[in-house]
């Protein structure tokens, strides 16, 4: 049973794992996008989001806590001045993870973890409001039926579709076919 077991060890000792996560977090805030394995990205996500929440507090104590975890002073400044200000009205979910596929060397599954940009924030808001205002479409609306064509009216051919050969052409071909059958039957007798 896995009771009270959380997190991944990532094949490292505790200090090595902590150093790895500190480096990844620092790089994420510095470049706003990092390519790593899926497992590492999933481990960095909650730490990064906690640090952004610290940045939104804008207190000296919060700044010192972030500086105790991040490795570069300019990154701490960027976190509190730029990144936290960008997410001031957002309650959470500051990062996203994209899966890339296997790495060519060892086959490890790669992913990109990145901070959400302003463009994607504006795209998220209309999606949420549109789902609340719209009602679910009925089954009739989702299934589109092709238009019924009556057999009496000839189809109007467009430039993209091929027109069917007329009945006169098919009549001229049929005697040739029957003549060939008569010849083959005459050879048998």
C-alpha cells in the first residue's frame, strides 16, 4: 500500500533531488520554459506554483523564502516583479506541461513545462464563459444529415466532381460487349 507516500525519488538521494528541483525551478523562472522528462516536470510544477504564490504576497519574508530556494538573485527579482504581477488575478494553475515523446538516446518520455502566457490566459477566459452560457447541443444538432436527392431530378455537376456518362454512351458500349460474347460462343461450337 502507498499510504502517505507522495512524490518521486527520481533515482537520486534527497540532497541531489532537492538540488535538481532547485535548478529546474530557477531555470523555469529564468527562461519561462524548460524541456525535461515528464516525471521531473510533474515534480517541479507544485514547487513552482508555490513560489509564484509567494511572489504574489510581495513581503520581505516571502522574498527571503523564495531566495532561499532559488539559486539566482535576478531570478528572484524577476519572480516578484514580472511573473507574480502577471498572475495577480489568477488563483492558480500558472504552469502547463506538454508531452513531447520519447528521447532518442534512452527513450525517456520528454515534456516541456512552461509558464502560461498572457495570450493563453485570454483564451482560457472566453472558453470558461462560453461553456456556462451555452446549453448542450441536442443529438439532432450534432449529427448532420446529408441532403436528400430525388431520383427524378438530375444532379448538378460542379467543377470538382466528375459527371456521369450519359445513357447513350452506355448503349453504344453494350452491343460491343455482347458481340464479344457471341464470338466466343461461336468459337466453342
